[in-house]
C-alpha cells in the first residue's frame, strides 16, 4: 500500500481523525464542527483530568495506525477507538452531573434529560446503521446460497468453478465469503461464464 500511494503521511491523517470523531458524535462534516472537535480532543489530551486524558489518548492511539490511508477510514477501524469515545462520553456526563449538583432538583432533572436524549440519539443512529449493514449483506447471502446449491458439500481444500457474482458483490470478496460459508480457509475459486459471456 505504501508503494501504491494509498498509505502515506499527509494532511489526510488529520482529516481522517476528525472524520472519525464526527462519526462518533453523529455530527455533520462541516468545518466549524471539525475544528471544535479537534480542539476539544487536543484539550482533553493535554489538560483533561487523568481518566478523560486516558480515554482521549485511547481514541487517538487506536486511530493512528489507520489514519494514513489516503482513501478515508472504513467503519471497521472505528471499533477500538469507539470504546474510548464511549468511555470519554461517560466521563463527560459524570463531570456534568457533578457540576449540576449545586442545583439539587433542576440540575438533576437537566442531567437526566441530557443523558436520556444522548442515549436515545445514539441508539437511533446505531439501529439505523445496523439495518443498513443488514441490507447490504442480502446480495452476499443470496450469492452464497446459490453457490451452496451448486456445490452442497465440497471437500476441504476444494477448488470451485463458479458463476461470476452480481455487480453488488465485488469479485475480490467472493473467495473470503465462500471460505466463511463453508468454514474452509483453504478453499479456492475461479469464475466461469456462459456461452454468451454473461452471468449464469
């Protein structure tokens, strides 16, 4: 990837970090918001309370190995830093609770309202994303089922000649998909086409 130029040091490292932060906060990718998030993370890393600083560093350090990708960050790189973000969010809420305790009734009510609102907001977006990914896997499941129908029980290490996948399933993902389907890491595939050159 380094030789191909898709993994390199540059300004995109910063924008990838900021883009991940926007994803965590389910915000908009607008310049003012990106700048505020960057300043906020830097402040916590440098001057925040110890636990908040630890979680902010967690986010930063678990993102850094992937930020040199020049084509942006896939959501699969957000899992580890997402843990740090969740913990940092909890610390921020707890800090707000302590600050609002000076108003015993109104402060507690405001804190609970904010906590429930944020939990519901993140829950809605998490559910929406999960449903989106579930829809994306439908053509993969259908294609894997078609190959299973053609090759019900291939021996381990088999080489399968199979029809090309639909356009929604990139060819580079077919072999890993079928290895997972058959639970056989040594399985290999090649594609054949019908006489008209199209997909069977």
